[in-house]
């Protein structure tokens, strides 16, 4: 059998059974020949439903013990088991368009000098207004320090010091890995096609709660890079958490101000959501 080009790694846990069929079905519907890719489900106590779906869709499954979240350990183990030249870390609620793998494989095969690829997202959120605001925000992440690589050459991934750092399983592990790749001199580019992030299960309150948990992991991430590499910390990490950058400069850098000007109503709604998130986060800190 021909060696696959891409190994798709999907980390799962007990709640993944509610959404896992979304990526698996979209992979099964790919126009790309199946010999060009493999699917590895790295499961952490997901139960029999995960095993059933893996068997139903012909995915390999490996199991990781330990109390969730163990996402970083799951991805690292999946990468070590992967046969492809590239690993593609895919969340359990992400849908691929039917041509995604075909277009992506063609692109990476023609640009072998690229080590890591960013992927643009389109959000499918609950309610049309939240959907518009989330996609408005997502647009500005391209060509910014907010973007994180998701398709990576396995050879350079295995050379990173921590791979996906297990202390960041509930934090910005994708940013952390991207920083490690930059230290190794990796070359980055963007995939041409979108993937679709299904967030219908999140209402505004759930969304805010999810982001505040992520912020707690961010404190570990900031301390790590402040201590380990002050240059990366000052040039990248500080910017990622700088409120002035996140709320203003992100929206005007690299000529993006044109998009901002034509969508000021969405920008002000975005600011309102961020303000609410800040209030909730500060309230949680006081309770602790």
C-alpha cells in the first residue's frame, strides 16, 4: 500500500461523541484518493461511542490514559504513530470541504520547502449575529501572530523540544508549537481552502466561559516563554495578549483597515463580547 502523504490526527474525549461524526463524515466524502491520507483518532476516555465511530469510518484508534485534558499527549502519540510525511491536527468539531484534501495535498507537494501550514477557518455558530461576529473576527487572524500552524511536516515536528507541550492541554498549545517551529527556522504558508468550525452547541455564555478557561492556560504559556526565550516572548507572546493589539491594531495591520471600515457594526459587537468576557474572567478570579 502506498505511504500516505497526510496523517490526520483527531484528539477525542468523552464529549467528542457528540460531534466526531462531523469531521469523519467530511473526510469520508473527500474526492482525494484514500491512499493519500490516513485518519488516526487519539482518544482519552471517550468510551465505546468513539471506538464505534472509528470502526465505522475506517479510522485507526489509539488510547491515552489519564484525566482529561490530555490533548497534547494525544496528538504527540498520534504523530509518532503516523505514517504520513505531514501531520494534520484536526479538532473533533471541524468539517472539511469535499475538495480540501485534494487541493491541500497538491499544494504541499508542489511547495516542499514549506514546513508548516496555516488554515483559514469559517465559523458556524449558533445564531446569525454571533456567526457574523465570529467570522468577522476570524478574518483578521490571517497574517497575524494569532494564527497557528495546523499542518506540519512530521520530520520538523519531531525535532521540536516539547512538541505539543502537555502543560498546555487546556491552553494555547497551538501557539506554543508554532513558536517552537519558528525557533527551528520553519517556513510557513497558508492553505488555499477553508475548514468549517462547528460551534452551534455554544451559546454566548458557553462561548465566554470557554474563552476564560483558555485564558487561564495562557498564564502558564506566558510564563514559559518569558523564562525560556525573552525574544519570542517580547516579539510574539506579549503581542498575542496585548489588549491594544487584540482590540485595535489587529484590525488595521497589513491593509485590513478596509475590511474594518466596511464592517464597523460588527467591530463594535466584537468589542462588546470581549468586554463581557473580561468582566466574567475578572469575576472568576475574585471568586478564587
